[in-house]
């Protein structure tokens, strides 16, 4: 499935990544390994380089698929069926179906709007600038295979170059020339950071694969944990965790023999997903659970204060403020000092998704305020901590005078 046309900046970025991969993969072979093996074909040389070149080919193939595969968007005529049992459940659980006001379409479970791609993406994971594409339902498997290939190929590359260096240390006769040494350094400098960065990133994505969670759902899970901790909602289980093997099958397909084969069709249509055993099918439409207090606030209109010089929301003393979530989630007008402008997170933006982005930002803001002690999860009132140092100084000054 081809994807929509790309922007020029994205093409340049993808071109640079392709060149970087080519530099690491081929300069090491041409300028380091080839002279080391005496510039002659031998069985040992083929034995060393054949697996590496197969890995590089696999890496390029998956990179190409990741860039050019459409992650999938919502079909124009798709909408949750209100007459079916699932439509009925949908209404009782969530009140209203999820709707994207940018695309003006109903959103299936796990779909989110991507600000960069300017459309909704099925089972959206994240927008990846390295592939200049969204990682979603139809290219997530390619993306994981690409990450795996980068990890293995870079490890092989570093081992190969280190073996060359080790050989030079053991046998000074085999010392590399200045030209070779320059390429050894350049290869370490380009490959090691890639291996570390992609390695850590892939560990997170393999964890996501094993738990059938997208990056967006990882944030949603954090938000749900906070809501449960604050006693706003009861414990909710994540509906898509099917068990280790089934989670992998949900991304790579049924047969383990074909998990590494890039052309393998992706299971499902991205509009409806299997849920954990013992979980009702309809629960996927209720994920993520919403903050009931915020839902109520969304429905109540903000009233303008009588004077623009009063403290917003009728606060009396700014040093004596409620730590309740009401404060953190208060809707304030644009002239209020707490107003932070339209919220967004890089790559994607959404009416509902903004919710926890906003909350995270405001929590940071609360932490940064000096002298204001906030107890997370408490709903009471707390005064600022007294400045003990200032008090001691005053006391000593009074003592001196007396
Ligand atoms: Zn959209
Ligand atoms: Zn995108």
C-alpha cells in the first residue's frame, strides 16, 4: 500500500539516513576489512562478510518498507455501528464515540491524529522523523524488524572492527596504515552512538511488542495509573494484553516461521482488535478511561471574573492554594497568568490526547514553583513551607539587639 507524497525536508532526512547506513556498512568493508585480508577474495573473507551483507540487505529492505508503507488511515465511510451490540456498549461506556475534528471522522480504537501527517493513523505508535512516516498498523512490524536489523548489524560491525584493532594490538606487524586508522575511528564514531541510541529505543519497543502496547498507550497507561492513585477511577486493566505469544502474533502474524519475512501481511484491518481473554470486546472502545472530573469541567462553561485584576478562579491567597486536581485542570481564560496557550506534543495532537499532555506539563510547573509544597494525590489544602533559614536570621538579629 503506497503512502501519500512526502515533503522535501523529509526526503532529505531519509536520504541522509540512507547515506549514513551506507557509510557504516560499506566504508568498513572497503577501507578496513578488504586491505586487512590482503585485497584478495578468500573463503575466510566471504565467511566474515556474507552474514554482514545479508544483515545490511535485510536492514535496507525493512527501512524501505517502513518509509514507503502507508501505516493506514480511517476509511471515509467508517463509523461505529450504533445498532450493533458493540455500538450499544459504546454508548453506555463512553457516552460519545471518539471523533477527530481535524479529519471529521469517527476514530476506531487505537487510532490517533498525527499533526505531521495531517490525518488519523490506525493503531498509531508515533511519528518517526527518521523514516519520515508515522509508525502505525501496517508498518509497525517493518519498523520492529528494522530496529532489530540495526541492533544486530551494528553489533556485528563493531565486533568486526574491534577484531581488526585487537589483531593490530596482538601483532604489531599488522598495524593499520594512517588511512585505515582514520576509517576505523570514523566507523566507531558513527556506529557506536547509533548502536547505543537504537539499542535503548529497541528495548522499549520490544517491551511494547511483548505487552501489545503502543507508545501512545504507554502514556495513557501512565495517566490511568495516576487517576487510580488519586482515587478518581477504579483499577482498569489494559484491554489489549493477550499474553506474550499472542501479543507478538498480533503484530507479526500467526506463523512464527514468517515473523522475519517482511512481505508477510499484517493481521487485522486496524479498525478492531482482539482483546484479552475474559475481557469484553466493547472495552476497547472505553480505553483510555477518562478523568470524570475533567469531563464534568469540559461541560461547564468558564465565567469571566468581574475585574481583570482579581486572582483567577477567585483565589484569595496565592500562597494558600488547593493541591486538588481541580487546580491543575482548571480551564483558564487567555489573559490568566496560568494560561499556557494551545498544548501540543510533537507529532500528534488530538482533542482527547491533549488531556494528559496538559496534565504532565502542569505537574512539572507545580514542581518547579519554589516554596510550594505539593503532596501528590492529596485533595486537601496546604500552606507554603516556612523559610527556616530566614526565620533563624531574624531570631539571631533580635537576640543580638537584646
Ligand atoms: Zn484525524
Ligand atoms: Zn505522522
